[in-house]
C-alpha cells in the first residue's frame, strides 16, 4: 500500500474514483458480487441491518413458535435494534476468554426450543469459528445467520465467509471495503430459503424516491470527501466535538437512530458499487500485506495481544488491526492521548450491549458480574485503522503511545 500522511479514517474503506460515478450501462452488482463471493445468488438491501431484518422476518414466518435470537454480548448495537424491530427476544452469549467468538458453553445454555437463530459475528474482519454456533443451533432446530457485515471478502479455506451458516449478510456502508454509502448484501445456502428471503424483501421493503435521492447525494459526497485532507473535518470535526463534551459513545459511532430506515436501493448506486468492486481484490490484498507487516511490529510490544482469526485455515480481511490491552485504564489512556489526532484509533464498540444506557429498551438487563468476558473485551479492545492513509510515521507514533501507556 502507498504511504500517504493525513487524517486517517477509523477503518480502511475502498475509496471511490470519479469514473465509478459514471458506471457502465451493463454493470450489475448482484451478478458481480455473486461471482466474487462464490454464492448461489445475492440480493441487495439498503443496509446490512435491513438485510438482517429481512433474514429474521423470513425465519420468524417459517417458525412462528420461536422468538429468541442468540447474539454475542459484545457486538454492534444495531444487532439488538434489529431483533427488537422484528418483535423478537434478544439472548446474550458471553464470549470466550481468549476469543471474540461466543463461548460454546454459553451457546449450549442459551439454545432451546424457542431459539429462532444464532448469530455468530466476524468482528472487524476477523474470521470467527462458527462451528459451535452451527452445532448449538442445529441441535435445537434453529438457524444460523452469519454476521459478516465487516468481513466481505474474508474466506475460510475455499469458501467465502458468510456462506457457512444458513444465511449470511454483509454491509456496504460508509468506510467498508466496498461501499454504496449505505447498503447490504444477503444470501442463503438453501434455494427455497433464498426465495423466501426475496419474497420477504418484496413484501417488507418499500420504494422511497426521497430516501434514495438522499443516499445518492450522500454517495457523491462520500466519493468527494473520503480523502485524507477532507477527512480532517468531515470525520475529524464531529469526532473532536464528541470528545470535547466527553461523549465517547458518540465518538465511537455507537449512537444509532431509534428507527431503522428501510427502502430499496436504486440501480445507479448499485452500478457504482459494481464499478468499485472490480478494484476490491487488489485493495484487499494490499491491506493484507500492510496488516501483516504492522501486526508483526505490534506483537513485539510487551502487553499487546494481537487479535487474529479464530477459525483454522481462515484468511480474514483487514479494515482494522485489533489489539487487546492489559486493562481498560491502559486502553482508555491510549485513546485519550491519540483518538483526536488523526491516527486511526478507536474502540470497535465502546461497551458490551447491556452497558449502553441508550439501548436499555432493546437489550435485557443483566447483573454487573454477568458476561465477564464480553465486558472485559469491551474495555480492553483497541482498533487501529489499516488505511494506507495512516502513514509509517503516524503508525510509529501509535506504537510509541502503546509502549508508554503499557
């Protein structure tokens, strides 16, 4: 990857080029993504969250006597919001002590006759070992929905991540490896289930010219502003404002609207995505090479635990580099020193799901001593952007911050 100093974004997203905005007439995102993933077929939704909602609604129609959805206790709050929007009940699984995967014993204790789905997550592009989730879900007749929102392009052996469970979904949101500003991808292994997902989408998702016009304007703005110089104010200014008022949750991007927008993405945005997709394999390869070099440096810092893929034989993607630090005080000290400096630092998510007061209405309360591993991960996890716009000098500054804090 080329080195370019500037204000680094929190994740390494694929920038749009001017020519992407004038796509070929025959460009087709569904067709091209189907080939890229090696999937039987895909459908495009307006967001990863919308894709998840379509999946949940489809399964709920198939099994109306089941209403529980098992998710990691440390994941994106949008997952909890989507479950609540479908009128389903959230069940929180603790993580493993040394893995971002849901602990097998936690899954066994949570899955039963009312379980509709188990949702393993490939957080930050790291490939989760979903075999325990598959075993626990299928043992009780439930489905597995793979949350590959942050892992488009990751693979496990010859198979694409997201195709290993019964249903998989990906995000095409801002800053992802492939973005149409807001978008999602949904697929399933079973042909009747794929048809059911399409039927649910047609029934559930409305057309909205107003919303699509807004997304078109936002996508054009993204193409113009997702650049090192512009990010200093388009991303950096809101970040600095949130930190100045002590609102770390807003700074982390964890404050989501109560209402989840649902509408059909338009043809032009999908064609733009198809144009950008042509560059994605090269982009992912360059990000992997940069990550390999920088992870080696980070692993040599005493007290830094580099987070890698959990699944044997996996080849994840690298929008961020994730580190587990010795304790929350150390992690927070690094953030306080460098979060607003354009050095690509952030927490992947600031808290475990039960610890957001904002989401108390959609997340079940739990005792302070419950979910100890998820809460430990939430307090100790630090992300470093793997964007090429985080130059070598800036990365060296981050490493020095880590050494001093630890």
